[in-house]
């Protein structure tokens, strides 16, 4: 399984517009672009809890990207976390990555 999740904005909407996977959740789809060749598995992965946490990060300026490539799950964003809001976002992302990894692991069992 592979996927890429980024915050939707005018620039990346143009770059990723052709490969967007719609999650059928209006608020989520308005905030994020999801690319994955496996719609069914992404819908299973993006359960209520994971979508909720991603939407929380959108409210505190999510500006990075989450990627699963093979067995490598990453979150990256440019710049250093220099204030409390950025540190809170990074903390939320760490919890979110753990939940995604746990969900993926349970899916394989």
C-alpha cells in the first residue's frame, strides 16, 4: 500500500488534481488531498479517529505531508517548530502516525 496526504491549497490542487482520491467526507476533502492507488484500503485506513486528528492538525496550520511508501511511513514539513502552535502540531502528528501505523499493522493480521 502507498499513499500521500497533503493539505489542499490552490497550488497543490493544480499539481495533484488529476490523482485525487475523494474520501466522501466533505470537510476532509476540502482540507486534504489524498493520493493512493487503493481507494478501498484508504477508506478503511481513514477511519473517524484518523480523519478527526488530521482535521485537528488542519486547524493548527498543517503544512506538511504524510507518505507511506512500501514500509516507510513519514511526516515531513519545512522549517523548524519554533512556537507552541508548531510544537502542538508536531505532537499531534506523532500520535497520528502511531495510530496510522497501528491501523496498518492490524489490517495485515
